[in-house]
C-alpha cells in the first residue's frame, strides 16, 4: 500500500478575517469565475504568494547565484502560461490572482464557447463531459498549459457533441429575444384589435354601461297660475269694495 502521506492544507487563511474590502473582493472573484467558495480564492492566492516570495529571494542574491533559480522559476511559470518567454523576475512580482484564475479549466471551457456561464462549465467538467486530448478532466481547478489549451473538447460520447443540443451557447442565445422585445412582452393591457393576444396578458376590462340621460322635468306651471289668479281677484276686490268697509274689516 505504500507509506501513508501526511495531508497538509494547500492554502493559508487571511490574516484579517473580517476585513470588509478583502471580503468584497473575494466575493466578486467567486461570482466572476464561478468558484465554489472562498477557499478556492485562498488556495490560488497562496500559490501566487509563494511565487512572489521565491522571486524576492532570488532578487536578493547575486547575479551568479540566482541564475539557475531564476531560470527554473521562469521556466515553470512559462509552462503554466502565466508569463511570456521574455519575462523577468519583475514580471513575476506584478502577477495578480486573476492571471492564475484565467488558466483554470473551468474558465477556459467557458471562454472557448463550450458553456454558457462559468457555473455551467463547472457542471460540465464535474459530470465528465470535457476531455483534454484523450484524458477525461473532472477537476475544474486544473491549470491548463498553453500546449493543452487547443486539445480541449467534448467527449465523443457526450450529448453536447451534437451541434443541435439546446444547452450549447450557440443555440441558447439564438432563441433569446432582444431587450426591447422582452420589455414589450412585460407590458400589460388589452391586446390590439388586429394582432394576436399575448400570453399572460389580463383580459380587457368591460366598461360599465352608461346610465340613460333623464328626461327634463316640465316646469311647475300650476303654482304660477294660482298666484296670477289670486292677484286678479285682489285687484277686482279693490275696485268693488269701498275703502270704509276695508277699514272696518
């Protein structure tokens, strides 16, 4: 069975666990690259810290002493695709964590157009749909070298090998509507008279029937006629009855 090996942690936790700026930065990286949790960020940041520490140690040595170590360090980083062939130790010190995350298998599957999102590419890798050459790759955190980048593809037995699969980016974005069309579908209201009815739109509201206008009432003529008759009787009585009788009454 061999000698049991001692499993060690591959990352170091941050010195200030509750630093707000660092937490926000880690959350953005996790969302951008579709990482599982912050441990993946700490793992790659520890790797980057080791590269920088080795570069600082080499810069503190003389030119003759650091020649071999510099070639080894730069050669390893060149094979990983992190620096160019004409890079120096100063270029190693300017590396960021994004440079390492761009070489992950999950990121390259998404950028090559095999998946719609970084989370979708992670699912494809874990389910065994991706191969590098003739080898199945099931680790999303695998760092792909430039020589292996051109060998990324689907397995021959994978259903994603068919160009007509619905989950491929070419077919997903082809059927998507534009922003103006999606905005038009969200508008509510009665459909147009000539066009088809939209699905999900509420039925047109029925207007309540307007009440019929009331007929104008005829003016009250009876009251006016009685008043005129009383006036005429009073005028005739004044002519007939003498003033003395009026006073006695």
